């Protein structure tokens, strides 16, 4: 028997950008709760929008092309639905980032901040940056923030941890 779903036509509250990794889906959705959120789901989350250093030419060129297309899609969603906030999720043990050699808390925080700054200046929206860490079989959320020039990065735990499956 199928359930009946009604169309939720209220205004969008936020756009969430997250990695496809199914292991973190429950935790990310739990954080979003009942908010009206557009989801933008791609391997690596915001990584394609952050790019890689130009000396890694193959990856740099690849991500320039993929990143351009991705930015156009994000732009479409923001202009069409006008969210007041963008939520960026990153997570530990990301397969896409390992493949690129761009994993690790500090690199991921820097990428989130780079992308978050672009969003806030381009769209004038609030940007929330969340890193999901794996600690003793549980997913723990940290809110990420930086000084104005991004020279100082910080993490702060803010939510109860969730069981990691
Ligand atoms: Zn991932």
C-alpha cells in the first residue's frame, strides 16, 4: 500500500549541498528536520565548486569543467527558489575526496569556507557549514567557522551524536 503525499508548496528555507554517500544521509536529514530544503547532492558535496590547486593539472582541468556546470545548477536553484540560507555538509572518510587526494578536516574546512564566501557574496544568503566527523562509531557534527580572512579556522561541536551504520 502506498502512502499519500501532499505537495508542500511553501517557500524554500534553504538549499543544502551534500555528498551522495548513503552512510551519512540519515544524519544530514536529521539535521535538516522538517525545513523546506532543496537538496543538491553530488559526490564530494561542495568540493567540485572549490576546485584543486592548478599544479595538479588533470584534476584542475577536470574540476574546472565539472565545477562550471555545477555552479550553473546551483545558480539555477538559488535564483529560482530564493533560499535565505545555504547549508554545506562535509564528511569524514569521503571517497570522492580520497580519490582526489583532498580529504582531511583542515582541507575540507578550507574548501567549505572558500565556497561559503562565494555564496554569501554572490547571493547575499546566510551560509551554514557543517562537518560530520566519525568518532567511535558515531557521527558527530561540528559547525565550521573562520576569521574574515580565513587565516583562522575553528570547529565547534553542536549536536548530539548519531549512530553510524
Ligand atoms: Zn563523500
